[in-house]
């Protein structure tokens, strides 16, 4: 059946979140390197390790995993939105989590400086917010698809306030979409079948009339496979295949229209 709608993931599909986070870490760790004789890369590695371990120790971890909020989003999210009680717990945890992650990262390199840890914990969110980076082909492809008459829907995992903030950082992005679905507002994240079924109801399509575009096999591809929707795994970094099989594999968003034409 003819494709009527294209569903997009947000992070590392349309927005280059991985680069934004990496550059924010680099800028923040450089501040520490100006005060101590340390390797900024080693500090970044240490903070990532400590942040992940601390994040997984919280009682909210199962919820964040289900919604799709990673530890490094926790380093700059405020969690001010979302109806579930867990978001209020995350809101309370976040300031201490940020400070503790950076302080422990410093300590792992032999530096006992809680004051610097607190300063870095405030520096990182500011640096991340200053970097709303979009892939160079994003708007070109969205213009192409919109011009061809496809319905467009954004389906993103994450905390409502943070995903909205990412979109606000690139204000020309949201108007392309007929609907924007955020897991933290819906109540469950990809790959749950229910969130994909919700998007199909919004678009008024069957599974064979839509195609999901995303960078994660475990969420975007697994979830769309589950409901029988075709998908394209955007694999920009030539990652190996797993047991989760995409219907199509692409390396650039510019390949989308060609694949849709082949489907038709």
C-alpha cells in the first residue's frame, strides 16, 4: 500500500544530539583542565561512568528506562513537566545528581574538589543548551517530504520539558510536523506497541501506510517492527547489525524519498 506518513525520531536522527553532548563535555572539562593538570578526555570518561552508575542506582531508573531518558540528559534536564510522580522525584534528584556526577568524576582522577564539581555541574547544562545542532540535510529532506504531500509525525522518547526545549532551540523544526508525540507525555516510550498505535490513530493510517525513521534498533526499529510498520534504520556510523532487523538501512536522510519510491 502507498506510504502516506513518515514518522521521525528526534535525537541523532534529525538533531545531532550526540555531537551536542560531546562538545558540551569538551567545553566543561576544559574548565577543569585550566585549574588542574588533568586530561579533559579522561575527566569526560570518568564523569560519564560515574553519572551512569549513579543514575542506575536511583529508584527512578526503571521509569527513565521505560520512558527513554538517558543519564546524560539527566545532567541538564530539569524535569519540570510530566504528570507521573516519577518526574517529581527526578526533579528533586536532578541538582544533586549533576553535582555528584561531576564531583565523583573529579575524585576518580584524584581531585577532591566539591566546589569545582558544583561549578562544572552548572557549566555543562549551559554548554549543552548553547548547542542545538541539526544535521545538514534535515531541513532539505523535510521540505522534500512536505512538498510531496506526506503527513509528518515526530515520535521522540524523553522528558517532556527537555524534548520541548530541544525543539525550541531549533524553532523552525516543529512546524514541519502534523503531530509531535513525546513518550513522557504519553506515559510509555518506544519500543512499546501502544505508542506506535497511538501515532497511527493520530495520522489516521494503517501500519502499511507509514514508515518509521530512526537511529536506534532497540526503540525505533523494534517498535515499528512490532506493529508491522516498515522502517528505515539510519546508520550513519556503520554500526553492526543485531538480532533486530530493520526493513531498510540508510546512511543519510537524503535516501528516504528513494526508498519510499521503491516501496510504492
